[in-house]
């Protein structure tokens, strides 16, 4: 596998995917709301706090779940979403790795 410095192609792809997931203000706001709540929330609860519709919130949560920034958990007919604090705590390490200041981070 090719690498530039100490970051492999796979790590570069992963980091780019993370940045793409955070490149939308609504997704950043959803993460913030979930983190601030400190508990899992339903799509409906999140829709009540943002100025976008349910399908848009669901779409954004799907993208955040794909990169594991949020963890969905089925409960009956609802899905609860919670911030994946472990994964997000690795994000600063990934940035330091990109800057050549530390070991690569993973989620």
C-alpha cells in the first residue's frame, strides 16, 4: 500500500471521509445537539431542534453513522442516535497525524 510520510492511502481515504461528513453545517449541528444532550435521541427530537425536515435529518444521520460519528440503536419502531465519543475523540489525533505531529488515529 502506498503511503505519503506516515499516512497510508487507506488512512488518507478514511480521514477524507471524516472531513466530508463534517463538511455540512447541519451535520455539525446535529453532532453538537447529540453531544450536548448526553443521551441518545430520536430523529423526531432532533427535528424539533433544527430547521430542516425529518427526511433531511435522517439523511444526515445516515452519513454520520456511516463514518461512525453517531451510533444508531433500534428500539422498537424508533431508532435512537448517540454520539460515538470514542470515534470523535480520535479525530484530533487524525488531524495531528495529517500535520505530521503524531501517530495516525483510527475509529
